[in-house]
C-alpha cells in the first residue's frame, strides 16, 4: 500500500454531491482478475466522449490539471457500489488525497486499506479552502504528520483518526497484524460456536442437527 | 443492571473478540468475528490472489459461499448466453478458487445459482444474530433477519477470508419508526424510497439504522429485505429489524436451515434480539406509512424521487444547495421542469435485482400484467432473483403471464441493475426499473433509470409511460 506523509500537488474541485463509484469507475473496467489498468477507467465517461475523445470542459482534462494529486469534493463522495476498483483507479491515475465533508462508508474503508488519504473537513473550513482555489484549481500541500493543509492563500489544520493516520504514514500489513491475535480469535471462535450450535451448519445440502 | 442496549450494539458485543480502544461506544475500534460471507466473481478475484501471494488459506472455508451473479448473461438458454472474455475469466477464476481453497461455488449451471443476496436467505444461511460481511454494498439486505450485514471492499474480503474477522469501527445508531399501514398498491419499495427522499442520500451516513414500528411488523420477510437492501442508498452501513415469528417461519422452510430441535433452542436466544425499551439512539426519525404514495425517481441519485402523481421539480424552486445537482440530473435525464411524471414515456421496463426480484415481487407484478400487453415500442424483461425463484414462479404459472404480456422471461443474475453483462440500455434509452440505483450510466452509458416498485414497473410497461399502479385494476 502507498505511504502518505507530506505531499504537494495540483488540486481539482469536483463539488457535485453524491458522486458515486459507478461514475468514478464505470462497469466496463470491472472485468479483470487483477488490479491493473484502471487509470484509464477513472471518471471515464466524464473524461471521454462516446468517440473516446477528451471532453475539454472536464476539470481533469485541463492542461494545468495534468498532474492532479488531490480532489476537493462535495458531500457523500464515493457512495454506492463497494467496488474497490474506484480506489485502485484513483491511485493509478495519481490521485493521492481527497478532501471533502463526507464519504461513502465502504469507499472510505477501501481508501484506508490502500493508502488513499481521505480528509473530512467541517463544511465551513471546506468552503473557505474552496474559495481560495482559483477557478476550482490550484496547488495544495497536505502534511499528514503535522496535520496541516496549505495553499497559496490558505493555511489550516485538520483532525484525523490517529489509527488511520499511523497506518497511512507507515503502510501496515493489516492481515499480518490481525494474525498476531490468532490465539485470541481461535479461543473466541471455539466458545462462540459451542454456545450456538445452530451456526455450525449451512454447508452441503443437509440440515444441521 | 446493565445499561439498555440497541439491537445493533447487542450483536456487535456478541462478536467482539477484543477492543483496541479503552472507551466503548460509537467509534470504538475492535476486532469483529464474522459468521459468514458470500463471494461473487467480480469483487473476490484479487482477494484470492492476495491469499495465494501471501501463502495464506481461508480461516473457515465452510463459512463462505461463492456464486456467479454479476457478469453472467440472462439469456434463457444458458449455453447460448454471451460472455465477454473478462466475464469468462472471472467465472473460471471463481471456480478455480473454490476448488483450491475448499469453498463451495454455485456456477452458472447450478440450479441454486442466483443473485447472492437472494440465494443466501433462501438457502437458510442467514440466521438472526449473525454478522455477515460481503463484497457487495447491498449486503445490508440481511438486516431483515436481525443480522448485522454490511458491504466491504476486496482488501477486506481478503482480510475476512484469512482471519474470519474484520477490524471494525462501531457505528452510531439511528431508528426509523414507521407507524400506520401501507395503502393498497403501495409497497416496501415505496416506503424505503420515501425514507431516502426524506433524509437524503447521506442521511444515515455513519449509522446502523434499525427499522421499527407497526408498518414494518406488518410486512413479510421478503418486503423487509427490500427495505434493508435499499437502506444503503441513504448511507446506512447496516440496516436492522428485530426478528419475529415470520422470520423463524421463513428460515424453517429453507433447505439449509438448522434442524427443528436446533431452531427451537436458537429461538430462545433470538427472542432477546431486540433493542431494549429504553435504548438510546443517536438519531430518531418517524414517519407514517398511511401517507406514502407509489414513488418514482426523477433524477440520478436515489433521493431524487417523488410521488407518481407529482411533476418533475423545477430546480429554481429547490433549496440553493440542491439546485446545481438537480439541473445536472435533469439534463442527464432529458426532462423538463414541471412535466407531469405520468407523461414520461419509456423505452424499456425491467424487473430484477437483489432489491425486488423475489417471488412476492414477481407475484405483485404478475397481478398487474395478467390479461394486459406491454405497450408497443417498449422492451420489457424480467430476471428472477435466483434460479430457485424462477422455478418457483414457473410452478405457479407466473412465467406464462409475463410471456403472454410480452415480457422476456430471463435467467437470474444482477443483469440490468448494473449492466455488467450484455443487458444494458442504449444511450438515451429510458427504463422503468425495479432496481436500486439511478446513477448516471448505471444501466448503460447515457441510459436513463426511473426507480420504482415491481408493480409500478408492470404498470409502466403496459402504459408505455410512468403510471400510477392504483389506476390499473387487478384482474380477478
């Protein structure tokens, strides 16, 4: 997974509410059995017209947005389908952080599991930040270590869950960490299933008895 | 005496292996035991590859079931159905993973194949008090059984397979109490669409939502699944209902349910699966079922919906914060403000999906279609929720009603709900749909979706336009 400590880069504003994961990564790009080749799928139907030509009016297609690293988004960004392809596509395209007010819950978990930084700011702070961006675009620096955001005209701090911050900065092996609790899981499972024998079945065509 | 608890907190507490936080309560980070999962062919491949790469094995393979549903054709002839190369590869890889890791798989030719959230309950694999996490956002469906069900991404599928756990953050709680009774012609779909309209697409964000009240108690288990299924469209990570005798009766009729003796024992515990009378919820919402009309969506977010008797909204008349999104939605949908919804003509009609393709949904739609014909120029299709539902409907002769009305009687799969297969809308085509999401491009690039109940889809199909099901008499 990607590590995030401190990063500067262009930010693009996409202020619409409820931008869903179908729009972020359309179905055409969900047919792989690996995680590859998803950069082209990111916002595909917004970036390209039906003939495959770039839509010049879409913000990520602007010349000054070619190296976009951050998105500034509207409420409930990433709602809808659980497809982790949306997060993989973001990172493959080069997006490393998304700043908004609220996010789809599964999308947020997927982002955390892949090292994509999501920042939830209070609406007033988000509006102040947006107002400092020229024409919806600009440069921004996010310092996760110091919990600071800066643009040319704006500087402020942000709150973030500390377990998440640590994982983003260090890039932890999540499964490996959980497996350090193997004995605890086994002991729990044994007692739990012993107390609820009706949970033991369900595989094969027989009813449990 | 311990403090009163919500149903959600009771189930989470039962599954907490250890806590990473000193303080409990909403936001607590904990290691959660997961009872079961269901795997599909498109969100699981990279999870299995991750296990292979790390040399890991599933913790408890018998707690998982794999089923092909998202990418398959619904062609009535399974052999002739079109599969693109990607779909073929995903289906083959699911079977390979099942073989290699000892997980049972229902492939395309299995008589138990179907949409995962239809298959799991109908087999009897969804039991009150469980936690079921799965790689599909509509895993909230299981809440109808008093189950904490929620969607996860592929990295978490891998974590679940490897450890039978998830690192979990306890949600806040919200209660939606629905008093009164739904009027004739009004369904669970209309009820949940009204809840979503009222609280918004992120109205339950960060919350586990418990549905309660006499209107919920009066519903059958399948209708309750429709509500829990679609609760994710208002941001709910978990939807819940206290299990009652209807739930026990439903489970008792299922092929993989526990034996009668075990069911007897389980019920003693299941009776405690309800929120304590004084339990505190972080949010409370009330509504009356009496006033809910048949609903249709007009925009590109599930909260953009109205009564069928209404008109397309004028963005100028909406609150400023919603105006720009409404303008964009109407442009995408090709609709002019103030057009009566019942004047909107359709090209396609679709009954299917994990939201609304169970036997009761098919019966509802059939009652409208009986003795009627699909309007000229409309292509109508139905994809039953599972192969089992399809057979059960055929045993009742319902397939004949659909076919005689002019519907295509298809095989089971997610189908046109998200159009990962060859069932998709052409650009600009407009569809009356019993599905759950009206997102831009969801049913095909440029396709226009109007969400509604199965009976309302049937009414639209025979009318050639969005129609009020209450004006169509049910044939005797």
